């Protein structure tokens, strides 16, 4: 199973963009083919600059517009600068694909894309005022991780590279509002922070695995935001060097979350001396009453647990390439999936949460179905072809 950015959903009519007609000009056609007998309710399609420019002349990807050939309507398209060098490298848009379906979309050059507030379904930011949190969300879920200032906060110091979860039951983006009122541990109708990540792995945190022990990093010391909506957020957290059983390890973690989904893509780039780690583990905090599934064949670790604060239930899940899964373990209050570290030092996996009050996962079976379909989609990526559009 190749680990690629997971297909994600734009809800309802928000995917359609009301714009004046696009000026005629060079164009290309994108052909998408779903290879499996499973509907993909809005797949994130990413087109590289190289592929677009091979099919049509364009200088700036911010001027690319995407038209649905079936409806004749424009769909929301987000240009992305993947390395923060000022040049845009990709265009992302989202589509519905039926089981084994083929669809086409037309690309053209027009005015530079300018998005409106109501088009944003994903958002991320560094929160200096809350002791260096980095928080991110989409229309279904929200998370945060902890920065350096929290380690020495006099009120409640915490050293942890855990992944925290904020429960949402609104499609609205809430991070800024919740931080502003500073009352987000109480559910006032939109959800709340009712998950206690602490020093655990939370819902998808990782660390170096060696000799049957986990060696996690401390809090991050630097951030870099690479994409910030309306469809995709992508950012990097840099961690200071730490000792992992005699290795001096550093990590840059890149996290990607798209609108409409509950799983994040985590990419950890490890460097180490005297040698790179052979294994790492990603995991979930173990609630004493959690139902746990460990499935090597699907590369799946799943929990479903009661939430003490209000009697609801939360599911967490971790997905990885089954070929990389080495073992499962329970240690230091976590259930863990141990995976190999390729020679490149780059490890990719997916992790996220589902709340039974969100309206998306009313039961454990619904959460299991979502994770199973996510695993199938990752194992069978959509075929994407771009060609110059012929003149008739």
C-alpha cells in the first residue's frame, strides 16, 4: 500500500465557485479513473506544476482554474507552495468519484485565485498566546501540538510531542474563537477540548522505537506553514535533537489535513548519528475501557473509548503501509504500531479521530467502516492523467 495524501471531502455546494466567465486561453484536460469498486465521496486531486506545464503554458499556478466537464461549473482549486520558496508547485481540488468511475475536468488560465472566507474548510496557525501551541482544523475535526514555551509554563508545564484532539460537532472553523474566549474545555454546542493527551502519544503521536522502548521527542521549537486552506492545510514542526538509546536524533514533522476528512497525513523526516533509527512507533493513548483493534494486514491500529466528561465516545485510528508494519505493542500508557524506517529516513502514516457526537460516526461500527475505506483508498490511488486540450 503506497502512502499518499488521503482523499478528502468538500461538503455540499461549497465546492462550487461562483465566478465571472474565465477568459478563453490555453487549456488542458484532466482525466481521473477510480480503480476500485468503492465510491470515493470527494477525492483530493493534486496536480504538479511540471505535469500542468507539460500540457499547457502557464506561469503562475495561482491563475489555474478547474472546470467540471460534467456540470460545466468551476470547482474550488488551491495552489500550494510545498517548500515555501515563493513559487507554487501544486494545484489541489476535490471531486466525487463513483466506484470504478472515470471523470474529466478542464484546466484554463484566468484571473489569480482569491478566496473568500466562506470557502475555507481548513485552517492552521501557530498560537503564541497559548504558550506556543500549533493548532489546526477542518470542517470535521481539530488538533493541536505543543511548543517549547509550554515546557516552562509556571501554571501547568508540559513536555510532550503528543497529538491532542479537540472534539467538534460543527462544520464551522472554531480555533480562533475558542482560543479567544479561553473556555474550550466546556461544550457550549460546538464541541470542546475533552481529550487529555498529556505525555502520552495522544491520537497519533510517534517516537523512535529501539530495544522494546519508545523514545519520543520533546516539544517542537519551530514551525513553518506551507498551505493554509481553503482545501488543505500543510505545515512543519521542527524538534530539537534528543537521545534515542545512544542515537542523537532530530525530526521535522510535516502534517497535512484536507477538508472533510478525519485523518491527517504525518510525515516524519528523521536524521540521526551515528546511524538512522531502524524503527519508529505511532500510537494512541490507552484508555482503560477502550476497545482496541490491531490489524497488520490492513496496517491498522484503532481504539474506541468512552469520554468521561459527557458520556460520549471517541475513536482514534492510525493507518500505515502494511508492508512497513513490524509489530504492535502496549507501553507507557499507549497502544503502538511499530513500523520500519526506510533508508531515506522518511516515515509516513495517517492518524485521526472521530467523535460520536460529531454526526459523522454515531457508532464504533461507523468509525471502523471509515477506517476500512480509508485503507482501501490509500492502497489503490486514483489514476490522474493531464493532456493538452484539443481544439475542435
